[in-house]
C-alpha cells in the first residue's frame, strides 16, 4: 500500500513539475519573440492555438530595449540669442552643417518618436491577449489521489489524465485510473482490475456551442483586435507626421523671418557711414543721423523678436527631431534651408479621385470595419446562447491486468462503451436576447460612425484642396507685391542718394519690401502646411514606411 501511495504522489508531482516547466518555457518563448524579429499576420489564424506575432508592416522602427534608467537623460540646451551682426547667410554658417530636410524630420519621427513607440506597444498588448484567449484550448493535465484509509470501507483510488478542448467545440479526455480496497456495493464501478483502467471520453455539442462558443468567440475577438492594432498605429503615425511637418515649416518660416529682420538691420548699418559723411559735408541735417540711429535700434528690437520666434519654433521642432536613442535635437540656424522648395499646382478636378484614395488609405475606416467584425463575432455568440443545449457524450474504458477475484469482483476485462444524449432548453432566454439587442445597437452605432467618418474624410480632402488653391494664388500675388516693392525701394534709395528724398521715405520703402518678403514667406509656409494636411487627409505615408 505504501508503494501505491508513493507511486500516486510521484505521478502528481511529476505532472505538476511538468506543468510548471511548460509555463516557464512558454513565458521564455514569448519574451524571446518580443525581443526578436517579428513575423506577419495579415489574416485571422485558422488555428487559434498558435497566435501569430505582430505584423511586420506595423513595425515602423526596430524594437530596442529601454536604456538603463540609472543613466541620466541629456537634452540639448537652448541656443543663446544671436547677435544682431551675425547672419545665417554667412558662408561659415552654411558650412557648419548641412540643411535640414523634411525627410530627416519624418525619418526621426518614425525611428524614435516616444509617443509612436508607445503606440507600437498596442500590437504587443493585442498579441498577449491572443495568447491569453488561446489558453482556453490548452491541454490540461489532471491527477489525483483519493484515499479512505479508515472506516469499514477502506478504499484507495488514483488517477491521471489529459483533457484537450478542440477548435470544433469538442472536448476530449484520456486517462488512467486504479482503484483498490473494499468498496460500497453501489460504488463498485470505482474498483478496477489489477492493472487499472484506461478511459477515453468525447463531449460533442450538437446545437449550442457547435458552430461557436465562448472560447472561440473570445479568441476570434482577440485576433481581430490584434489586426486592429496596425491601423491604430498608422493613425497615430499620420498625426505625428502632420504635426512634425507643420513644426518643420514653422521653423523654416521663422528662420526666414530672422533673415528678413537681419537684412533690414544690415541696411541701416551700411547706410550709417554714408549718412555721417553727408552730415559732415553739410549735405544732410544732423537729425537724419539721429533718425537712422532710431531705425537701427528699432530694427534691432524686431530682430530680437524674430530670433525669439525662431528659437521657440526650433524648440518645438526638437520634439520631433531626435537622435536614434530618442534624445531631442535642437536645430541650429546653419541647418536652415536657403529657401522653400518649389511649389506645385494641383488640379482641383482630381478632388473625387483623391477622396476615393483617402477612403481606401485612411486607417480610421479600417479600424471601424474591424470593430464591426469583432461585434459580429460577439453577436454570433449571443445567438448561439439562445439555442438549446444538446450534447452527446461517449466514453470508452478498458480494464487491464488480472481480475480481483479475492474480493469477489467479477471480470471487468470486456471493453465498456457508454453514450449519453443530454438536452437542456432555456425558456426565457433573456440573457441571450438582451445581449443580441445590445450588440445589434452597437453595430448600428459603428455603421453610423463609418458613414460620418467617410463624410469627414471627404471634407478634409476638399478643405485641403481649397487651401492649396488659395495658397498658390496668394503666393503669386505676394511675389508680384514683392517685385513692385523692391522696385520702389530701389528708386527711393536712388532719390535719397541724389538728395531728393528723406530717410523717413527710405525707411517706409524698406519696411514695405520687408513686409512683402515676409508675406511671400508666410504664403509659402501656408502652402506647405496645407500640403502636409492634404497628405494626412489622404492617409499617405512616406515610401520607406510603406515598404
């Protein structure tokens, strides 16, 4: 009897140790998969027991382990205000660094933007949910020792087996048991022959839970949510690319504003010597020199304000421009492009075609479609709950070894087959019907949101096109205004040199030219902002991200 007990508990401990080992290996496998190369998942897996890893196209930048928290994070310091005599147009400044392009900013966002990395974790959250839902189909090892060593009926029973849920709704059990002792007459079935008994059981649902059940519904929803992680990340990425593009063009425009203000100051400084000579010769009144000094002070103040605006724009841009390690980079004036890129006109008749493109590319619509699929799975499960429960049970058992003749036990050697057909019919079915009503309303909500989202996308595309057309017209008129202002300024300067004008009129002409030049900069900046908004409205991504 002692050997039997030792054998039984050895079985239990062996199964427990094996289960712990399998769990440990599973955790290690998930950890290795997370740190390793990620696979692809374009469809819901047919075999939900093997959940697929997050989509490779979602992985917009390689996963990196977080840095050691003990190391302090170093951020770039704010630049000091540039002196009024320093010019970003100097050759030394231009050679100090290459001009920063918009593509570099967008690449930085894709590679190391923190909020995008946070969004990427959604795919791992969904992946973990799929693994968790797949756990409903895990193989279960069962073992036990049931003993009654005291009393008139002294019995000792031990069993071990495995239970496996299948993806077609069937449950299968196979195991081995052994029963020893003196059993009550009505419990003779618990007694086995010397070699014990092998048994296999099948549970097959015929109505409720045949097509779908709670386990398969949860797994289906988890798979759909895993697929929905991709458009969610794409939507976040589009927003960040738009914000980064706007910050870049604001920075370029602010840099051009510094150059315009510095150009005005340079004109007043260059004129200072010539005015002093004419004052000394008696050609100009002393007050002219005083007025020019006032202009220098006024333009120096405007330059400081322009520099402040530029530095604020540079700090904002540093949120999106980062090192591969994710540290912000504060761009310098030497990285400013010399001018805006050339503008391109867009045919407004392409509006309908662009709207169709936006509907096909925008991730919001894909998210809503996947949400409706998820609700459809839940609705099918709710309808399944309203069906009668009709289950067929079949068990096959076989005793082995010599019969227990010493106890008067009959021979149990013949193969035993038991079948059962059980029916359970819910009458009110309120739980199922209430869930159906709720889910049908949620599906109607999603469809209404999808229709509104289509209208919203079409509106965004049309607004971006209208803005682009207006910006193009404004650029043309601003350029004409600048050419006329420069012509008038040149004429006024010639008149001043000939003594036919005053410093006040020259200042007015110079200020008008500067305002016209600032108008061109503002119009071009608005154009490229509108261009970025159109790209976002279309759901377009950079080529390197698509690939």
